[in-house]
């Protein structure tokens, strides 16, 4: 079932989204060679709880941590570890905050130290693909329009678009309808309506888009070991166009 949000609900979701954005600002200040993602996990849990919220991911379907960590060839749902980050690592940190009954959800990719021009371009393309997708989050378009826009842009530049994991509606439930694929045909999928709140989160790779799952049952990696990056915002569909909720 798709839940169209009222103005009151959107205001709460904006507050939840701001907490997530503050967490990402803290990550940007803290992430560097030598720090561990377990340390970042503890830092973000403390930040979320200090704001009167709860970590959305901790305990969600049994996930044991506050943040999801996707390092280098990991696509999504990776666990934080006590291995120090090193120069040249690429790390996506996915953060969710549950505040007054509603979730905010956003992921961002961070470069550790010096990275290659190829990976820098991958990050730039993925971020631009996100905003191209967000521009289609308007009443009258469809989820397929969002996906097609992202896919045609990224694949047109020779990059891979992950299909095994997709975006989703978000609200009182962390993963709610509709699904938001980052691929597809124009006009296909679910009709977008004002009041929807969508987590749009393209995952773009340097190589093969297919995924394999580690023995932990969570961590998804590219089948060929290629680098994957991801950018995600929670977006409200309004009569005035898409409004990003997970910003400061």
C-alpha cells in the first residue's frame, strides 16, 4: 500500500531527514585514513540518539548496526568493521533515523585520501544521476521514468547500473511501496502522486552490475570486484515539485 503523506507528516519527515543530514556532515568531518567504520558506527548512533531519534537500520530485519557500509566493491548492506580505512578507499555510508514515528534515509559516498580520476568520475556521474532521477519525482511521471533517466545517463557513459537492489517508498515504514528501480522503460511502473515520499538511491559500478552476497547474508558485492558508489536522498513529491528532505 502506498501512503500519501499529509503536511504534518512531511514536516516530521523533514526533521528526521535533517538529523540524517547532520550525521552525514559529521561523517564528512570525521572520515579519513586510519579511522574504522566501527568507530563511525558508534559516532553516528550517539548522534542520532542525542537528537531524540533511533537508528532506523539497527534491528531492521536483524541488521546489527546503525550504519550500512559499502567499501570499494561492496554495493550495499555491508557491516562496519575494525579495519582502519586507508588512502584510496571508496566508502558509502548509508544512514537512517527514526524520529517521531517516521524515517529519514540517505547514503553518500566518501573518498579516502587520493583516488583515481576514473573513480572520481564514477562518483560525479552517480551523484548527477541521483539528481536527474529526483527531477522526475513529480506527479504524472512514473517510477519507470525515474529509472530510465538514471539508467540511460549512466549506461550512456559506459557504467553499470545495479538491478538487484532498488529504491523505495519511505515513511512510518523504512521500506514501503512503491519500489524505485534505477533502470526501466519510460511510462512503466507506478504512477507518481503528490504526497509520496521516495528514497531514490542509484548504485553505479565501474564494471558488471550484477551482485553476489557474502556468507554473512547481508553484504552485497559486485561479481567482478569492480568499484560501486551510491548516492541517496529521501524526496517528497509536492505540488511545487520534488523536495529533498535529507538536507541541512
